[in-house]
């Protein structure tokens, strides 16, 4: 740069020096979350799936003055809306859009809403750009942003007077009627907009750079000075895809060995397993079942390669994890699929291609000579079986067939149990392979997870085999036709002609709002019980078949999904029998994927089976199937991580959840072996695996003072209902944000003398309560004068009918029932808005009498605090669970709150994890003075009662604590 150019640049900087931006899009800005910066091309990458956002306090804005400046590259021509900034919350009703700045058909526009929701600004309308006071200009006559080049855009807002600038030219201006911006505490969306309902939309698809907002009106000279001070080369830019951003790291064909693999292969270990079969068991350590081999606890961290990959690819993926010190390996063995290297091995009744299965297992062992195997036997049947028994296939309500047999098929479960015994006996007796096997997983139904085939296509199961099964089930329940007719309130039904309830009866009808009652309700209730009993009968028979030939191995299954599946799904599945399955001594462990709706950074990473308290109480363990879609995943699922940082923090959160709840992990490469083949990812997993081994003897004893109680039976007495689904969803996502240690149980565990006492019990859905259940609940609460939080409708249903009187008997609070056809708005006593402030429910229950009101629905009190019949605090909430509300109850009851900032907390007596839901300074408080070790960097702090530290959005902190 010559001296004249340098002087001009200096003057340009001076011209705008007096107006500093109050917000700027840059990597160092702690308010921004979920951003990818492409250093090579310069700027923030704004592409599909990207949800870069910032929480800019409303006080930062001036309502009468705003300037936005930015450099942009659109990656292609498009007629769509594309946003630079979109400040909004359209997930609620009424929706809010404070303002937007972007392009339509590449033409710059700026718009804002007033307090009543009316639009103002320079905006596109149909095929024109509408400029206040100047009329309409066809879009094809307006100045446009140039595709694949850097463009400079700016807008000023001066008491309603709007000016738009593009590449050094003022392209439009006009005076709007509304002279102030209506700014609220809505998120600022960067590089995308939002559709009604909260769906991401209007993505920029390109690059953004030097994006800044000023709370003043810059002059045209100042705007030009900013453009001149930050020039961008005017050469064509091909915006890279997300995959191309990480092309150097992405290696799906494993052409490069990872650093840890090079070190591992330089000193390959030998098989350390004895020639005799291992005896596997679960050993109780401080109330937590731990995996033990030949009586000794060992790390059971596991991996599973990509489904259907060839044997050579399996060796390479298993080798990565072997080098990361992950020795447990799981694999799926499919008897029916047409792709992959290990399928079609079930040839006919009693006939198997053992060599094909052996070759697959050999590839697992070749990848890791120390491999400890968990074999997943899929219980689907091949084509030869389907052709031989077409009458056993399930049917949807519309008559279409499912692709596999009905879960109610006796022939199917009998035949697959023979297959399970045959295959397991062969493997247990194999002189070379059997020593590597530690356990088996029986996997039935769709996705291995006991979903009834066809559940996602319509209502099931209307096949003849399911109808016969239902009638057989009814015969065991009802003594005769008269008993059935009385229960169903129908004089025409008999045990021989009873039909599966119609879709309308199962889905649409609630005799008392969202609750089932009367004969129609009993008809549906019975069928839902039948589906659950049928599912769990199949699970038990499959586990017994394997146990009969593998008495010393761990046996597991997928189950426990009732808190994850919405009320619509539960009406079409058999997922409400976990208490019965827990009684089955043949089943040692349960598993499920990470909750798909909460696996991103800044989310909870919930287990789908949340009942870890129940599992531990019954001596069972859990494997969290971490089938994560990393930033190297080539698919476009909404739950994939988008940056190396997010992938790392999510993996550490997975480990934190495991430590806190005493569970196990298996990493599943479902999105491709290459999605984990990375020095950074496998380096993290090696660090995690080594810590898991180091900490193997450290107690995972529960420190929880809060118990969340879910009643699966009560869910059967409801119809599919959005509000009830929301009630369940909020519990999963909000409880970890209270900031306390917590356990989750089935309602049936209330009776167990082994269940520990808690200071607060949250009864999530105690709709149907018998006299015996009420007495057991009150007896438990009275043990330590515990507090109770009763959620919507607690106690309303009973064998005597539906009544607010039984609600009062359970809670000690008085209620009146009301109904409304309108969408209702709840307002907290503190005036703070919640993200669920409007929803529709029926019936409603309002508190009466002397209570401390927490939430109002108009003039009615729908949440409040009183005294329970046992003498302790009794709180009721007719709205979905709120973390702030529960945190307040915890403080009243003397429950320790680790973090009060709404971040995600998981803790036990030895470990505490914090995963941030927002950027900023955090304070972690311990129950007592302790020595705290940061498990990620090794830093040790002695005799501390609290730690303060900054956190980025989606960051994970993990500590070991000792007194």
C-alpha cells in the first residue's frame, strides 16, 4: 500500500471512529452461538441447517435510530427471501418480528413490525418493491446483489425514514408512518429467518462479513467510509459447502491413519481374554449396577460400526476405537436386509450360514484383538418366511400390509426364538469366537426398538392375527361376555366378536377432554394394554431363549420410551410396560439412542429411557446409544453438530451424562464410519475412555434430592393430545435446567422399600390414582415431610370416576373444573414470559382457597402452593414444568442448587457436569467444601465451595469432586 492509499484508509477509519457498533458479528463475540467462520474465504458461513443466533439485550437498541452495515456473498441467484438479520420469535402466539434486513430476489429490503403486528419499511410486495411515499418499483428494475461476489449492503433507520445502500450507491429511501422500532427480547437470527411456528427459513446461503449494528443514524459519508475501510476483493467466489469446509478432515475411505492409530499399530496388543467363556454380571456399587467380567468391574464403553459396511471397512473403524482404548464392540446381525456384507444368513427353518456371521465377527476382532462383543440379533424374518406365512403380516387401518409380521403373531415369535437359541448356542460353543462375547441384545420390531411395524404409516394393527390375539387377551382379563359388556358399555360385544377399536376412537375421542372415560375409553384402554403386554411378552420370550443357552452373559433390549414418545405415538405402540420388563430376571440392560430433539450443543442430550432411577433400583444398567451425527456427517439431519467445537462439547456432555447417572456409552457410527474418523474426535474419545478407566472404582452414588415420577398406566387413560405431549416434553428438557441433581422413576416404584427418600417429588402425570396408591404416596411423602409438585390433572381419575374431589384428596388442595374452547394464556406471578405461554387444554383445573398463587390463567389460579395431607409443602402446576418455578420450590425445601443460570446440570456424589445453554459467566456451587478436579484439563482446586468461570454457548465443564 502506498502512502496516499494508507492516508485515505486512515481518514476512512477516522470518519467512522466516533460511531462504534454496539453489536458486531465476529468470532470473539460471546453473545453469538452456533456460528461457523470460513477463514479461507473470509466471513461467517450462512448455509442450510445453520442457526446462528445472538441474544442482544433490548436495552442496547434505540427505538428511533439504527444503522446496519455488512459485506455479503450470495452463493446463487434465487427468488427467495434471504436474511442477514431477522430479529423474531415466531414460535409463540402472537408471533413477533422486531425487524428484518436482507434481500428478496436479490433486491435489498428492510422491514419492521409495530406493536400491533403491522409491517412497515421498504418491502417487497408481489413482484414490486414498495417504497413509502414513492409507490411501487418492479423488482426486475431494482438494483440487485451480485451472485458469487462480495457486496456491501447498509440500511439506516431515522424515526421511520429508511435508506438502503448497495455497493456505494443509495438504492432506495422513504418515510414510514411508524417512527419507532418495537424492540423486544427476541433472538437475533444471523444469516437466516424464521417461519411461523419457529421453523428455520430464509437462509442466506453464502458468506457474511463485517456485519455490524449501530444505535445511531450514520451519514452517507460515514457509511461510504466504512465500505472503503474494509474493502473485499472483487473476484468470483464459489462459496464452499459445509462438507467442503471440513474437507481436509473428512476421510471416509480412511486413506490417512489417525495419530492414535499409528501409535497403536506400532505396538499392537494381544488378546487379553481367557480361552474359557467370560462370566458377565452386574455388581452393585453404592446403588449403581456396574458391568463386571469374571467378578471384576471394567469399563464397558462401546462402539458400533456403520450398518452394512463391508468387512474391511469394519476393521478400520473398529481399529480407530481400539486405538482410543474402547474395547467393547457391538454389531447388528440382520437376517433379512439385502445390502451389506453380513446378511441373508438365516436360510430356512434351522438352516444358517454360520461362516458368513463368523467372517463378520472375525473382522471385528481383526480391528481390535481385545474386542469384547455385544451381539445384536435382529428378529426380523427373511423373504422365505414371509412368503410361507403371509397371513402373519400386520395390517394398517386402511388395509395396507406392513413389511414384517404383526407383533401379535405367535408363529413369528416362536420361530425367531428358535433362531435366537440356535445362533446363540453356535456362538457360545465356537472354540475361537465365543471367548469374545460378553452379551446379547434382542432386537425386535421396527428399528430394533420394538416399534410395531407400520406405526409410522398409520394406525396398527388391524390384521386377523392381531384381532385374534386381542380377543385371546380379553378372555384372560374378563370372566365372561357379561363382564366385557359391562366394561365396554355395549350389549352387543362378546369375547368372540370384539374388534380392535377404530382409529377415530383411538385417536380423536376423549370422553372428558383429553381424558378417557366410559365404555369407549375402556375399549381403547384395553387395546393399549394388549399392545404393551404383547410387546413385553415378545421381549421376555426372546430374552429367555438367549438366556437358555448363554446363562452367564449380559442380555439387553431397547425399551422404556414412554417419556419420549408423544401421546399420539403411545396410542399406536406398546411402550407402557417398563415396570413389568424390569421384573424379568433375564434382562440385564436397556438401551436407546440419545433423544433426537435434544442432542445439539446447548441442549440436554437426554436419554430416551429417562428412568435411570428405576433401572438402578431394579439392578439394571443402561447403554446410551450415542449415534451422533458429527460435523463430518454428510446427511442433513437437523440434529447434526455443525462445527468441530460443537462435536467435541457434545461428546464430553455424553460422557458427563454417563458419569452422573452411572450409565454406559456406545458410540454408533450410523451416519458412516468416516463421521468419527478424525484426529480431534477420536482424540476426545480416547481421553474420555481413559478417564472412564481411571475412574472405574469411583462411586456414582446418587446425590439427588429431587425425584421425577412418571405413571405409564395413567398415560393409557388419555387420548392423543398436544398439551399432554408438551407436558412430557417440558419435563425432559426443563428438569436438567433446574440446576439440581435428580432421579427419574416409574410410579410403581413408590411402593418399593428400596427407593431412597427425596426432599421433592415431581408427579408428572399422576392422573389415575387408586386409594392404595394414594395411601402409598402419602406414606412416602410423610417419611421426611417431603414436598410434592403435582402436575396437571393429578388425581382427577380414579376407579370411582373423574372428579376434582379426588384431586383434593391426593394433593390437599381444592380445585374447580372449567372448560374453554379458546387457546389459553398463562401469566406467572413474576410477570416473566415463558416459551409456552399459550396453549389449549381441556379440562382446566383452577385452585381455590388459601394458596400462594404462582401462575394465573386470566383470573383463575392454575399453579400455587399449599399444604398437603401429610403435613408438607404441596404445590400444583396446571402448566408445563417450568425450571424457574421448580428451582424456587427447591430453595424453599433446602435442596442444593448447583447452578441457577438455567444451564444443564447433571450430578452425583462424585461428579458434576455443566453444559451451557447461553454464553456468559457461570457460578457452580458445591453442597460442601471439596476438592474439585476439572476432568478436561486436570486443574485441581482444593477446599472450594464454588467455582466461577466463563462459558461459551454449548460448552461442557466436567468435574470430579472429593470431600
